[in-house]
């Protein structure tokens, strides 16, 4: 059974932002079990996902959601009745007080560990190897949480341990996502993952993919790791798609969590 370890501190509550494109930010398409009117109403709230634009005109809301203006207006007025939206005298719209209250409740209840751990546990169970989530700052990375597979190495990085960013698959995946120049990082960006064998540690191998949160912000990297004898190059390539899928799931689950909040879990 996969077991997890995490760093001890809790991050600051994330800045709340509506999920960005898909149904409830999950990447799923609406199905028969979903109510279209609710989905449209939520997409209207998602239109306010830019911190630079507090107020939106009806025309802009309709453009961002792909709705006809009469439909957007009916939904906006309905949301105003429940105080999720407020209309100004000049007819522009902004988020209302109840949206703020919901956001504050989300912040109060948010536990980053409970978001990360299930995804890493699933990854470890599916691969049979250890899975980790790394955060970064400057030229360092830290293992924020790790879920050990059934055959975990005894000398693997522990939660909270600081490592060089430029060594190992997770660090290079992060650097590529941050825009590091060079042929190696261009290749990583093209394929979406990086694997390394005996680079940081002579007996270890790993494949990793960057985790991006709201608006593409780089939050860290997810890795699948194990001993070099077992994780050959063909095996690492085979594990890449499932590791990338876990990274995407984690980015969606973390939503508007900031990189600063995540880094706070291992800062002294």
C-alpha cells in the first residue's frame, strides 16, 4: 500500500479564483447528469477570473462566455438576486458579497495536503513506484509530499529536504516550465515531461512533469521515481503519460493556490 509523507507546516489559504475553462475546472464536458443552466451561471462567474478587471460590461461577459447577451443578462440578474453579482449604476457588473463569503469559507477550510495526497496515492498505486510533489524557489526545490510505493528506496528524498533545482527530473521539469533557455529545456517543453537516471543520485531514476495552476502559473512538479535497475529508459517513457496526467489533475485541484502559499509549507 502506498504511504505518504508531507512537510509539517500548513500553507496560507490560497487566493480564490474561479476555475478557468472547463466544467467546474475539472476538464470534463457537460453530460446528462449536469444542469446546463447551472453550468452557464457558473461560467458567468468564471468570466471574472482576471484580477485586473473588477467590473465587466454585459457585452464583455457575453463575449467571454460565448452566450447571447439576453441569456447572459437573465443569468446575471438571477445571480444578482442571490448576491453573487452586483450591478453598478453604469450597468457594469462585479462579483457580489455572497461570492466573497463563499471564497472566505473556501479559504478557511482549505488544506493543501488533502488536495495533493489523494492524487499522489493514486499515482503510486497505479505505477507501483513512489510519487512526489516538489515546489521551488530560487535555485532550490523541496519535496512537499511523497507517497511511497511498495518498493521504495530507503535513501529517497524526504519531505522538506532541499535539493538543487538543476539536478534531477523534477527540477528540470520546473525549469523548463519557467522558460529556462537551451535545447534540453526546449525538448522538455515540447514533450511535456523529463526523465533522468542516476543524475542527482547514482541509484535513482525518475520521470517528472510540471504542475501549472490558475493562468498557467508554475506551482512545482510531480515525479514518479524508483531504483535505476527497475526504472529503465523504456519504463520511464511508459510512466510519462500517467505522471503527466497526475500533474494536470493536481493543477486543476489546486486551482488558485499561489506558488507562494505552497512554498510557505517548507519555509523556516
